[in-house]
C-alpha cells in the first residue's frame, strides 16, 4: 500500500556533494529499517532517496558499514529489515524483555506451520491428508493472528476451498530470505526433527 510522502522531504539533496548525498540516503534507509517492525519493500525505501538512486546499492553499502556490528541488514521476502546477528541472541534473552516478541508456538502449531511451509498452497483437506485428522480452526486461527500464514489461491472452480500460505512475517520470524531457505527433508531427518510432530492436537 502506497504511503503519502512527507511534505518537505528533500529526496534529491542536490545541495550536498555526491558522497555526502549518498551517505545521507544510506542513513535514511537505515533509519527506516530501524523504525520498522516488518520488512520494508524497495518501492517504500525509494521514497526517501533521490530519483534514480539505486536502493540495492545503498543497501549493499549499508550492509558493509554494519559489518562487525551486532545487527545486520537482512533480505526477507520482497523487502529488507534490520536483524540482530544470531551470535547475540543469548545476550538479548539474558538481559532484555523479549517475551512479547516470542512466538510461543506449541509443537502442534509448529507441525502445522511446517506442513503449510513445505506444501503451500495447501487446503485444510491437504493438511488432513498429511496428519490423518482435521486441523482445528483454532490452531489455524492462532497462526493467522500472528501473521505467520495467510490465505492462498483457490482453484478456479465453484466451491473450491481456500488454501494457506506462509507470509513475510513467517520468513522474518525464522530468519529466512525466501522459501528456498527452508531445510530439505534430509536435513530435517539428519537433525532428528522429521516426523516428531506429525499429529497436532485439535
């Protein structure tokens, strides 16, 4: 959804030398990413830099500037976000109140979420085929409330069921750029995770 540009924002910064202009655009992108809880799309970032400036190159330079810092620029779906580096997760859990940010997913939630991620778009009937039982609307609702899943395409026939797909929030929550980052079934089996949660609770 397009956002109204702030009046008075000097996007082009023509009064600055080229190197300072580039640095200011880079800082603007960092500020936008810092302030956003969700990934920010290229077209939104383009609203704060000069016309024709390459958002991709600005992001690349920002990533270099952040090397050695405890956070990094991460590509998530069609956008970018700032994310704490994994090495600092224990320190954050020890000192900061991150309880409200935790997903707090049950084994059942995780099992259904994994099935949707690996088989999307998938209908409730498809989930029933995988788990051998109906998946409760409450469980699906919990995942949807956390914006981890959304509705996917329906078959082009009357009465076709809705399907479920994962969202950018899902990618961000699990530290993935795209669904290609999902582990393959062999990796899950090697980690001892395959088949552990095959029958979610109602």
